[in-house]
């Protein structure tokens, strides 16, 4: 009897739109055994960030997702952005094209950005054999735009294998001299300016990974953060009319030109992007529609279509907060850590950073990846791992976030 075709698995999942639904662990759907986790990580990202290259690191991490979504065409795929890397889950038919895309991206990352991008293709079945479950839900940002939420520990295990030379060896993807399709990836907005003065990146996981404890930890943590910031975390979203800044020429189009050289090279691409971005700048300044680009509608959609809150067995947030609110959240999390209930990592910066994946403005098909400037999730992950390593018995699991 032929195996069932699982290609439509993710696209057929019923979506949810209330972020509190991440705690409904019984509503997650097991990822099919024949799917594969395509995952990347910028090697020595902490050093690159210390050298002021955090925007490059974020851009390459987002390029992981772009390169694979562009080969998927009409197949809906779950993905997640991690700051210094990314991951996409693919069905069997797309494994080889996705491997080819990441192989090409590895070469581009090294040649154009001087960044070593580690990439691997890890079968979901192998994660299950090792004792980690992997299940997913679709969180609907706006109509037709979704983020994947994961449960089961499979993502943490895949991340740990990727960063372990011996564990990663069977799954690593070598670089290849070809060009990935990165159409849609852009970075034209300037740093996000927080209304409260501070952008805070948080990575939080409960020490008890049983389902009842996880549900309780998620609800308790989100309620505590709501109380400390004085409202729904949606009100502390890092992207708003206040935070968005657009100047001409955008500082990010150099990277965009590198990754979209076209037939005539990155120099000509840069000039073309200068022209396009000038029209975008004028549209913003005069608040006038240019073609499919309506600045007022786009800013409103953009604020909603961001990944500032997500869950993959670990809660990850980027919040626009005041200095006092950041300190209060840190104090609460530290108390929970000392009590042995939560492990966390945090990073606070003066600005946020956004990388955009825009497929169709007219159809509102765009998702935006947010992080803190100056390190964000990568540095929060390093702090998380330090606390995890100090935890007796590593009760929150062995995987670095």
C-alpha cells in the first residue's frame, strides 16, 4: 500500500489567532515522520556580533527561510527565525531542493559576508528515535500570514545536534557554488526606535517539561509579563508607527544588492534598489500610494505581521519596554530561576532590528523578523545556556536555545 502524501500537512492545519493558544499543547499536530528539519546557524555569531555585524548575522539567518520558501512554491511550510539562524520543515519531495538552496546560501554567506553558515538536514524520524517529539500549530498573524509554533522538544534537539560536530556530521550540508533564490528578502527599514526606550529580547523555558507544568509555566509567565508592563504584550510589540524609521538611501540595501545581483551584478542591482527605495521614501514622506505600495496600509499590516512572540518549546519574545519594566521583568525571571522553576536568557538594547520577507504587497503576503540590535536572541541564547548549565541536572533539557 503506497505511503500517504504528507505534502499538504502543514497547509491543512486549522489556524489559531489568540497567542495564548500556544499553551494548548494538546492541539499541536505531530509532524510527519517523513518530513525533514532544514536548520542553520551562523558559526561564531557572538564574535561577529561583538564586531558590530549583527545586521549581517540577522540577514543571513532570515535568508535561510527565504531560500527554502522560494523553492516550495505553493507548498505551505512551517518556519522559525532564530536571530543567528533559521529553520524550515519540508516534506520528502522538497528535501533535495532545500539542501541545494542551503548549500548555495552557505557559499554566498562565506563569499559575500565572511560568515560561516552551518547547515543541516535532520529527519524528523531521527529526532523521534532519539526520544524527542515534534509537533506544530499555525498561528495566524493576519489573513494568509502564518507563523509556526512548535512543541515536543524536537527543535531543541535539532539545534543541539547542529552545534555538536559529532552529532551533526551525518546531516551537514556542504557549500555549493550556485545562487540561491532570495527574491523577497529585504532590509530597508532602519533600526526600530522603542517608545519605552528599551528593546528586550527574552528566551524562557520551564524546568519541568511535563505537559501540565508547561501549560502552567506559559500562562504564569505571560500573565507576569502582562502585569509588569501594565497590559497585553501586544501593546509592547516592537514594531509601530513610532518605531518605524525609513531614510534614503536605506542602510540595508547594500546587503540586499549583494544577495540580488541579477544578470548585471550587485553594482547595477544597488542602483536599481536606490531608485525603488527613493520611491518608497517619497511615498512614506508624502503618505501617497505608489503602485501596490500604500504606506499607511503597509505600516499597519507590517506591525501585525511580525514574529515578536513565538514558541518552539521555548518562549521567545521581543518587547518594547521602559528601563524600569525591563528591570522588573529581569527581577521576576531571576526569582523564578532561583526557585528552580524557569530558565531564561535576556538581552536589552537601545534599538530593535527588522528583516523583511515580502512576497506580495497587493495580497498582504509579507512576514517580518524582529530581533534586538547589538545581539538580541543570539546573546540571550548564550545567557540562557549559561543558566541552563548551572541548573542541577539540567532539568529544562539539554538543548541550547
